[in-house]
C-alpha cells in the first residue's frame, strides 16, 4: 500500500505543474515524464531480469514511425498511439525470442544494432517512411499553451501506467521468475521456470510503453526523421538514469530521470558548445561515486526494492 500511496501522491503533485510554470516548465515536465517511461521500461529487462538491453532506441523510433505513418493515413491520434505500442511490443517479442538466448555483452551488442537496422530500413522504404526527409505529422488546431498542456498530461498518464505495470509486475509470479533468472538462470530453469518465455514477456513490457512514448513524442514535435528517433542516445540515457537512481530499485529510475534531466538542462544552458563532453564527465563522476545509485545502498534496497 505504501508504494501505491507514493505513486498516487507523486502523480498528483506532478499534475499541478501547469499551475506553477509556463510552457517552459511544461516542456521540462513532458521530457521528464518521457525519460521516466524509458528508464522504468529499461529497468524491467535490465534491472529485474539482468539483461543489459540497448534496444530502447529501436522501440522508441519504431513507435514514433508507426504512429506517424498511421497519422498520415488519417488514423485518430490516440488510436495511432495505441497501435504504436502494439507494434513495438510485437517487434520485441519476435526479436526477443531470437536474441534472448544470448547473454551479457553478446546480448547487449545484438540489441544495440536493432536501432541501426530499423534506421536503414526506414531510409530504404522512402515511399512509406519519407526516408531521410522524414515525416510531418498533423498540427493540432490548438493554442501553444493548450498543446503544451495536452502532451504534458499525455506523458504523465503514460508514466503513471508504466509505474502501475512495474508495481504489478514486481509482485507477480513473473516478477519473481525474472529475479530468479537474474540471480542464476540455469538454476531457475532447473526449478521449472520457463526462462525463454519469461524473458520474452519482460522484453515486450520494456518495449510497449517506450513505443507509445515515441508516438507521443512524434505528435508533440510534429516532425520526425530517422536520425532523431533512432538516436543511440535513447538507448544510453535510460541506462544512465537507472544507474544514477539505483538499478533494480522501484522508484530509482524516476529519481534518476529527474537528476539526469536537471544535469542535462544545466549543462546545455551553461556549456552550449561542449555540453556533450561536460555532461558525459558529470555522469561518469556520478556513476563512480554512486555505483549503486541514489537508492542503491543496503538500507535503501530494504526500503525500496520489491
């Protein structure tokens, strides 16, 4: 009950953001919610199952393009978002069954190339995807303020749904099976756990909400191109956020997303020309001095881990 109360209080407080700031605050809030979705989703396969996935960019870009293509065919926006999640989840299951027998850095490398493969396919099927020219999405006939609030609350609802799914997963038989797989997969199989199916479901869950986040992002910015939505940083950032907050912890990915966004924004404003190098250095220092994350101490694990 405590975890549900914390979730409800956090979502309620965050929903008050439009009353506290203008469009800039809403933009930051929308990005934070999107980052939290990516980090929470990665933590399912990386934190619970122990498989270091770099496929987040593939799921994000696939969801963005699925939604954009459907929007171009006059499919209602909300329906296109739902379809994007289904497309990302289906892709994850199919690919997961093919590569989840790999372990460690072999799996990491296999998952890393997925975004690059999808990027090349997107460039190749220009008649459908626009190729390197990208795709334009319909512009909503709202004011700037109305649009900012809409996408803020859309991302807020999505992060709440993602958190609910994580809470239910951690207390389920599947969550227990994933923790067993993380500790010792061979022993888990000997105990009768269907590791292949459990990992495929975890990989699917790590994709579905990311695909919807990509779809919302595409509608929010009104224009996407392969180099943007399939950017490898969408695979690296969630991992860093989880490391900052505490891998395998319940609320660590959300805290890590907030810290990462604050660092990113501060560095971008103060070191415009060398922001990538400065941000990278700060992240390295955080990971070195907080190897278990902000919620990764023994006491924190006892409090926050499910």
